[in-house]
C-alpha cells in the first residue's frame, strides 16, 4: 500500500448510531464505532486487557465497551473504565490505551488515513458525486487478489471483447487505438477505450487518439469513476484487506428521471447488472500471478496497456518518495 494517503474503506451508512463494526483493512484489524451524536471513530480491534475483539462490544456513553470484561475506551482509544477496579479507581490505566486512527466521512464513504502522524491533507474525491440528485446503490464483492490487481483490471481496455464478449465488449472490437492517457493532476489519471474491429489496420497511437465523453478516471490511491453520461456514472473504490484479498465496492449512480425513489430503484437494477460484468472479470483476475502488481513482475506489456503502465509508474514513485521520507526520519532520530 502507498503511505500517507486517505483510503476509502467502508460505506459510512452501514455504521449506525451507538453501533460497532469490526473490519480488516490494509492488513489492520479495526473497530469502527459511531457515538450518540453521529460521530464516527476508529481504533484497533483488540482489547488491551485480554485481546478480545471489540467488534462484538457495545457503545455506552459514547465509549466503546469490550464484551469480555466491560473495559471502556473513548473516541481516541483512551481507557476510561476498568470495571473490576471500580468506577472510582484513581489508578493510571494509560497502558490500556488503544491505537487510534484518523478517519473522515465524505460522499457516504469512510476514509482512513494510512500514514505517519496526523493527516497532512484531506480526502480527494470526485466532486461530481456531490450532486444531490444522483442516487446510488452499492455492491461489495470479495476478490482473492491484492487491490492493485483489481484496479488494473478497471484500467484495462483490451480485455473487453474477450472477457465481456456478450456484455459491454460485444462487437469483437479487438484493435485498441491508443489508448490516450492523460494526468488531470499529479494523482488523477484519465483514459478511455477506443477499440475497433480488426480489418488489418494498425492501431492508432495515443497521440492520434482522444479522450471520449465516456471515459475512465482513476484517483490515487483507490478510487475509480466511469463517466458514461451526465446522468449515469459507475464508481468504485478498491479496498485492500491484505496483500492477497481485496473488496471491490461498486456504486451505480444515476439521475435519469430526477425523481429520487425511481432513480434509487434504477440504481439497484444497475448495481446487479454491473455485478454480472464484474463477475466476468473476477473469474479471470483471480487467476493472475503474482497476486500483487509492481513495476516488473515478469509480464510483457503492450501499447494497449498504457493506462496500467502509467498507474504502476506513479504508484512506484509514490512508494519510493515515502521510503525516502522514512529513511530521513530514521537518520534524524539517530
């Protein structure tokens, strides 16, 4: 994973007031809990007393209460009560304090700060999804590969006529022109499929190709938007569980009628239709080895893989920058 970024990790609507949810993200076991005022908090999912999961606990007086011995933790993971010691105990329980993680909520998503210290920036999202007229329905699917593999699949334009020959890849358009690939900013990559039936012609270069109105935009570290039209968009966030497991959280957004109940119903139908397409991808992607991608992993890439190459180059650069910063910190501490 790339450090010092906000990762979209969960649907915020799924954590109700005074409820706890245990999840595994970025190799970490976490507990999300929402207090009585609606504030969302995140701590490690392991009680400091005997190691029980806090995900089976409760929220009491806006604190997370362990189900095993009733030990309570506040919104920042500070231990406030050890019941067996009495509510009026004056002992120092700081050794029980849990690791607290920074989170934000935007566009009904929970963003997790995967970095050192306090966040240095706020989550960068697709502003177009702030449109209150857009209705969405979300589908979550577990893939047995690293999240990088799932991301690259969504940037791959040349697989369409083969993997999706009877859905979005109909027409046997096996020639991949370009694809043109541009950077909207240092962490936002855009491309679009521009495929044709092979009549013996040579594929056009990226310079000769264009970004079409129907296009794909990826925003580091783990969000993707397929703009189909002003009224229809497919959005995904790719959630790392660990290096061999990921979640594809797919949202179908639309505002076809402008009538919220009808558009919400359309979103549900669209979600399941997209599920059919994603399952076509999944059965192939889960066979790829290695399960995690890097710059050089023994693959032979071609012109049509330009978006994937660009994704890997930027990802590698970000990881190297973080490694240099870590080394500098170590030198200073010495």
